């Protein structure tokens, strides 16, 4: 499987300076940066930073980040699904998970999440894979955002639709456990039909569902 990685960079005005958006960032470059202390949604910032470095070194891994000088203030991860999850069951080399999205509190409201995700799809880098994300309400920062579950779900769905990801049905128990949870998918234009059919079998264990 050829994982296409074409480095992209852009900037966003911030106060009297600017934020740099870039990626996919290789691990050796990533190690020159530090994590903002507010980036703790998934684990402590130091531990999450090490996880980002590890993902950046994977053949399929991608880290797209926003930084204020040398401090990472937001990031998006792409990688193969965890081997313990349903989505790895097909052994698909062209199925990539859009995993974590996180932006430090002081830098929210700038549209960084959308800009980072769009940067990842520049130059057709992900046209030969199926990209998916699983949205679970228990991962959402409802307290800081002040949004309800359904408002947050609407925000995340609009975010994913900005790169043409759409809602897909599934009988996955975790997603089905709450109506706000959802599966969003983008099928690259160069993905073969055989992969789409295999992904359908992964989405539904009950064959009569599709």
C-alpha cells in the first residue's frame, strides 16, 4: 500500500502574530516542538506528545498540527484502526481512521479544526483510501464548549462534511449505544470496489443489514 504524504503548510493570523498549520509532520520535526498544557483531552500532554511522535513515524500515520511558534496548539491524527476494534477486522490496508482532533482552549473559535482536516486532504493525498471517524459523545468537551450533546454532534458532523465525509450506518455496538454517536466516512475516488464491499462487511456483522 502506497501511503502518499505531501507536506503542506499555511498560516492563520493570531493576535499580533500567526499560527502555522502544517503536515504531515515527520517525527524528527515533531520532536522540536512542545505541547500546549491544555491539550489533555485524551491523556496528559507529555504522554499525548509521545503518542503523536509514534503515529508520525508509522507508514500510514499522519500528524497535521497548528503551532504558535514552537508550541503545538492543535492537531489531527490519522492512522490504522486499533487492532482491538471492529474496524481492523478486515485487515484493510486502505482503511484509515481520522482519530483525535484537539485544539487548546485559547485557540478555539479560529476554525483550526476545519483548516487542519482540509490540509490533510490537499493534493489528493487520501484519494486511495477510505477515511473514517467514529464520533462518541463521551469524548466531546461539552463542559468547556457549553454545547448540548446534539449541538456538539451537529458541529462535528459539519466539520467532517467540510472534507466530504458523510454519515454511514453500522451495527457497531458502541456507536449504536447512543443516538448522538455516529460513523462518518469518505471514500477516496481511487478506492477499488472490492475495498468498499469489504468495508461494508466490516460495518455490519449482520449480513441482512446491507
